């Protein structure tokens, strides 16, 4: 594609580096900014720069935060005996939206993936082990809320190995048929797990 | 959705104002920037600001340009007897990509749309009339390359009324079945136009 201006080309190239945005979408977004007032572009770029320059991560759970301790770790209303281990900050937001969990979190920053060169030392695993150790019995349960993928299962297995000498419960979120899902069209692995992980009908 | 940080919330709100980007996509893009280096965000925001601050429009055809005269209007290789009228700069890029057109362009900046409060005076129509007038016979043909919508047709009708007292040809791009399209599934208006606008088989 030939662009009418070097400025457009540079902006399109930068925007197209964002995940899931190709050159065509990037061009549409860039031309939208050109049509809008300059103030709009300044608001957008200021918000992004400000975010990147000032964002912090909680020193305890590594979740995204405005300060060095996140609102969840700071709160007195949370159950400090349970820690839910997740891959990314998005997962914390997703679980918070369910309003079904009142414990604390621990954000690993990814999963073990030898294919992508991510080993246990690239993740926040030592700090998790340290947290459980230092809590001196306050933490009673660690929930592993990782994706049901090869990498997620490998990470869960590794975490279990690192944590099973503590006197804590280690649990994993339930695998099964999603609410609204159709039994007939569920893959056999999920269906199998939904049977082995069956719960009592009360 | 509850965000873990005010900074994230502000960035998501700004990004979600872009066309076709909802809050979920905006969050994904913003968290991607947080994961990347700060330099990446600076490159992106610099490219956007630089674009918005320095972009110019050609004084003749109103296409996006690096200077006050665009590369097409400046070129000595273009056929100066034909002007193709389009809605937006994107349309110029699309037609240039076909390599089927060597004339000049005129970018209206939209189409007449009473529903959206866009009248003839909001578009670059006077400058088009002035261009044809000042060319003193050099411009021999004006091609109307507008979208085949109610608004596009209204604009084409209006332009025809404004230009038909000049000794020029006024043409419109062909309406018909797209290449690779299926006759059976073509709507009747398009099919009808493809019959009335039939061309000789050579």
C-alpha cells in the first residue's frame, strides 16, 4: 500500500504493531485521528504515556496498581487465608467481576512455556513460595486458576511441586462444561474432566 | 468492569473512543503496552502526535499530504485533463492501488447527508467548481467516484448540477457485479444497473 504521506506511513507502522491490528485497521484509526481535532490525539497520547510512565506493580501480588501495594492487598475486607494464582492482571479483573471470590491474588506474569523460552525463573514463582512461607500458617489455601492448556497444566504441576511441603490446601479451578454449553458438542477431554470432577447435587 | 488502576481506566477510555474499538479490545491494547518497554509507547505516541501536528492537506485537491501540494498534483506524469472526485483520502489510496488511473483527484471530505447535518457547504465543492473554471478548458472530464449509497448519489446529482454548464464530460464509475461475485446472489438494484450499464463485448 502506498501512503500519501510519510507521517501517515510512520503512524500506521507503529499502530499496526499492536496485537490484533493489521495495516488496514491501523490506517482507519490513524485517518480517524487526522479527521478529529488535535486535542483528541493529545488526550489519547497523554493517557498512554502517563500510564506507561507511572504504572506500578503491587510488591506482594504483582498485580497492576497505582501504588506499590494494590487495593486488594491493602483491603481489610479480603480473606487473607486464600491466594488465587493467575497468569495475568486481566485474569484478576475477570475473577473480580464474578464477585465470587474474596481472597487475595498472585499474578505470575505468564506460564511456563519452553517453546517461547519462558522458564520458572521468568515468572513470579519464588515470591509466591516466599509469601506462603512468610505467612507462617496464615495462608491456608492456594487456588491455581491457570488456563487449561499444556503450558497452564505444566505450570500448575510445577507450582504443586514447589508448594506441597507447606501445610496448605492446593486446589485448581473446576474444569467442565461452560454454563449454557451443549453436552453433545463438548470435546471429549472437557466432558471426561466434567465427569471425574463431578460435584454432589444438593 | 472494575480496573485495578485509574491510569488503566483513563487509557482504556481514550483508546475505546477510536472507531471499532470497544472497552475489551482497548484493555487488551493498553495491557499490551504495559507489558512492552516504555520506549515502544513513546514511539507510538510520538508517531501519532507528530502526524496530527504536521499533517497537511493539498491546497488543490485536499488530499492528505506532507506539504501544501500533494505528490499527485505536483507530478508531471499525471494526466491533467481528468479529475476523479472522491469522498476521502482512503479512496485516493484505493484507486492508486489499482494502477488503472493516471489523472488527478479531488477529495470532497465527505458526502451530502442531511441526516448527519452535512450540506454542500461543508464539502470542498466550491474549490472543485473553481478548479474546473480556472483550468480554462484543460480539464476535459470529471469522474464521480462516490459510494453507491443514497448520500453518494445525492452528492453526485448535486455535483452534476454544479458542473454541467462547463464544456466537460461528467462520468460516474461503473456499477455492476464485483469480479468474483455470483450473479444469482446479487441484489436486484445492482443486477439492474449492470444490465443498463452493459458494455460491448470486444
